[in-house]
């Protein structure tokens, strides 16, 4: 793998011909949920068993942060695609 591929298209982010960033952008997930998807998608492919566990914990942290933002009346979600009708359903 060339150094450019390691930076721009690392193998642990692309499985089955789908790159995590393409899913994140297509689904308009925003920062927190996008990071959660990224860490889940790469978890088992990045390295050791401990790396897998660490990535799943990172994903959980980003999901918790997004939930906290949605629960807080003073803050808005980092996910810009949410609107009031989607949150109330």
C-alpha cells in the first residue's frame, strides 16, 4: 500500500468496496454519529483485539455524546440533518 493510500484510503476504512466516509456523507450523519460509524466500521480490521475493543468504546462515546446533545435544551445536536419533526416522532 502506498503512503497516499494509507492517508487517503486506508484499508481499515474500506470494506466491500464501501468507504466509511461515503456512508457518513450520504447519510448526513454529522460529526458525532459519523465518528461512531467510522469506529464501528473499522473496529475489527484495524489491528489487535484490544484495538477492536477500543474502537467500539470510542463509538459508544460518540453515540453517548450525541444523545446528551439531543437531550440538552441548551445545546443543539452536532448532526445538522435533525429537525423538530424527526425528533418528535
